[in-house]
C-alpha cells in the first residue's frame, strides 16, 4: 500500500467518519496511488466493548465504597447484560429489540467511556511541555505496562500496519484531544519501522506547527508537518517517496530533523477545491459509528464565506485573498450522488463552518431532479434568508432535517463586537420559521463573551427558555482565545488581556477532554472566568429544566427527579432492565427521617432521588416501584416520562416491595 491514513483517538467525532481521511484518500486514489484509511478512534470504541474488561469493573458493584464507584460499576453491569445487543447494533446496525437504537448507542458510549477513564489517551493537558514529556515516556514504556485502552490502541495500530504494509503514513489531527495519541502513534511506528516516512496534518497542525516542530517527541518521530490543506501535499509527497519528485517540489510541508531543524514550505498548494473530487469512504466501517441512524458527511466549501467572527480560528483563515473556496451547485450535487451511489447511504451532513444555504438548495434541487431523494443536515448561522418561510419550507421539502447553529446570545452590542454578522432581532422569526418547517435546530451555546453583563447574559438565557421547544443543545462552552484568530492577533482591540503564562485555556469543566484549547485571558471591565463559568452552568441547569429534563446532575453524585407532569393514574412503575437501585448505604438522609433511596439510569447518565415516604422499591432486582401517596404517583409519572420504566398496576400483595 502506498499510503496508510490514520485518524487517532480520542474525539467525539463518532457519529460518522470525520471527513479528513475520505477526502485525502479519494484524492490520492484518483491520482493513481493506493491508500488504506483507518479511523482508530471508532475502532478503539469497538475494541473497548469488551466483555472481560467490563466484567472486571462490574465486580466492584457490591463492594463499592462510594456512590461514584458504585455508579461506574452499575454502568458496566448494565452494559454486560445487554452487550450482545449493543455490539450487534453498533457494529452492523442489526435490530436492538430490547434497547432500541438510541439506547443501544448511548449504552455503547457509556461502556467505552468507562474503559477510557484514567487512560493516557484521555488525559487533559496543561501545557505542551507536559504533553511532550508524557508522550516520550509512554512510547518508551513496555506496552504491557500501559492502561487497557492504550494497549488496545497499540494492537489496532499493529494490525493496520501489518494489513497495509505502507510506504508512508499520514496522521490527521483535527482535534486537540488527538495530539498526544497521534504523537504516541507516530513514535510507535518509528520504533517498529525506523525508515517509514511519517507526516502529520490536519487542523491542529495548521494551528500549532511552530510549537510542534520544537517538541522532541515530534522531531524524533515525524518527517513532515503539513501546514495547509492536505490533498496536493500528500499526492506530491507520495511522488517524492516513490522517487519521482524532489522534496523541493512538495508544497505545504515543513520538513523536520531530529536535531531540531524545521524548513518552511517551499511553496503553497495550487489545487483548488473545485478540482477536488468527492470523499471516498472505501475501507471505513461507515455503518459502525455511534449513531442510531447511518449518516455520512461532506463539505460544500473550504473556509467560511463570512470568516469575520473574531473567535473562530477556522473562519479567520478564510479572510486572506483566495482562501475561501466554494463548490459549484453541479459539483456539490455530483458529490452527493457519488456518496449515495457508492455507499447506499442517503443521509448526508454538510459540515461546513458556515454553509451557503442558497448554494446548497440549488445543489439539492439538482439531486432531486436526478431522481435521488436525500436527507441532509447543515451547519450555519441564523442567516437572514431564513426569515423567508417559503425558503425554510423548500429546504425541508428538499430533505433538510436539521441545522447546527452557534448561539452567542441576543445582545446586539456583543454580536457586533464579535463581528458575528447576524441580527439578534431576526432570531425569533427564524426559529419560528424553522419550527414550522419541521427543521430541527441544534445549538452550541457560547458564554464568557468579552464584557457581557449579568443583565445581558440573563436576557440571552430568557430567550432560550422562551423557545425551549424549538431547539436541542449540542454543547455549552466558554469562549477561548484560539491560535490564528483575530482575537489573538489584536487582543487590545477587543478589550482582552492575554496571560503571560503559556499554560492552556480550555473548557475541561464543560466539554469532552477540554474541548477547544487556546490562551488564557482576562477581559477589561468584564467578569472573571469563575463568574463566567457560574453563569453558564446556571444557564445549563435552567435550559435543562425548561426542556423537561432531569433537574439533578447529569450523573453521580448529583441526584434529581424530572420536572412536573400530571399525576400518574397508576401507582406502580416497573423499571427497565438496565435501571439499577443503589444500595441502602448510599441513601440520602434528610431532616426528620425524610430519607430517599437512589435509582440510577446508566443509559441517560442520571441518578434519581426517591423519597421513601412516598415511593417504596423492591429488594429484588428489577422489582416494581410502588407509590404510597399522591406525591409518589406524581413522581412515578415523572420517572416514566424520563424513560426509567413503564407505569403499571399495583402488583398483588405477595409481589409487593419489601422496602
């Protein structure tokens, strides 16, 4: 094989294959080279759905000394009980008759995360120096001394190398959480195959190649850093590896040496997006991602046509002349048809930073005219064109089911300071139009916006509460000053003061493995980070409550019960088989003897509090919960609405709970 392309763990990009590999593989294959692509992130998830490893964790169920340990063991126990069904659905999308698709995916995710707990692969870093030292130490350690997940990653890498026997290896690093695993993979390859050329590329390399080029773990394992879009550089690099092109003619590459040298790229790529073909998913397990439906992705452009939001590292790079590139409607339609015809999958997510909705609508009309009916999602701002109800309706008729949208509040003063390019006065009408067209909106909510006042934050939160039935939430995050942003380039203009300490700033309290990573900062006249975090967490709780979700914490040690519903007519509830009752030693002790028992749902990551004076539970696993008061019946109704179990009639006396 000419090229082995790897996508390292760990990321949350597990709903469908991340696009970097399919676009790179497609281009080099069309250029006459062979390529094998492996998504090690999802492959590791599959490997972690492992019975013996979960059994070892579940054995701690009865002896757990604290509630968090017991909860983790309960998740392992529930996953073991349903492991066959979970694996069958995740790997091959076989039906999940007991769990159903959504629950099967959630349980798979919880089980995998259990086995990643405290792994080297899931470490959150404070600076480059500690990351570098740790990668060097792990790579030189005996594999058998590493944690379970890291050992499995080594096995997967060895299998990929043996299967492909590549002439060169490319590693795509899209997310900061992949950096340490990517460097560990590169060093393992170098130790096993000392002469095998290795290149790192992707978004994080584009943003951080100066820092990476100075790290010993990188210089001693990696031959080149690709600091531009990778299609043309990879193609020319392979030509160089095979002896047909001098290194000086490979664009977009920084060449490294173990001694510390790093040459700059001799030239920039000339390949334009209009000349890049459709993504090629050949070799990826496209049906085996953590999604209850099968979806593939694509892009309609490179960069962002707006590009001016001051916090956006991807968009701000689009401001250079010629940096933004867009497909034609025909090219986009052809790419969509290729995906559907080559994979049989007719659901596509357009994962642009900001989709040109008019362009996409024109392309989807061409797709429809060709006889294909394709469902699709988009990523975009709340654009003025969405003020037109007819356009929203047409998008839905063309197959649009959802939009991912960034939400930075409704304070126009702040939106203008951020140069967001949208009018907050439009938001209500747009949400109404999308709801009327049955297009689902998923918001990524950003807090910590410069000098936002308490009153402005409250106004933005109230807008969300009023419209809670019209959107779901993908993520909450605080603004981070990332590399290559206008915010970092001119912080004083935006009232920002950068910390002289080069330690990382991230969202480790809110996002998976820290989320976005940048420079620590303060805002002149604005709140400090603790206050920003307090506001955002308060907003998270209020939005969850407004949505009808549990008001307690998302997992132990918090406890709560879903918000009010009409009192249940039935006085008993039979929990689902995956629900677990916590031992009495973890009961909550209330004043005056008002004790509560705890009920855990490993699928929804919730722990519920049940006051013993109103609800009793069976000592037998899976036994019913019985209400002993009107309030108890109301609580059972809330639990049924939260998918904890099914309401039923009170069982005969011999079958009633004993406590």
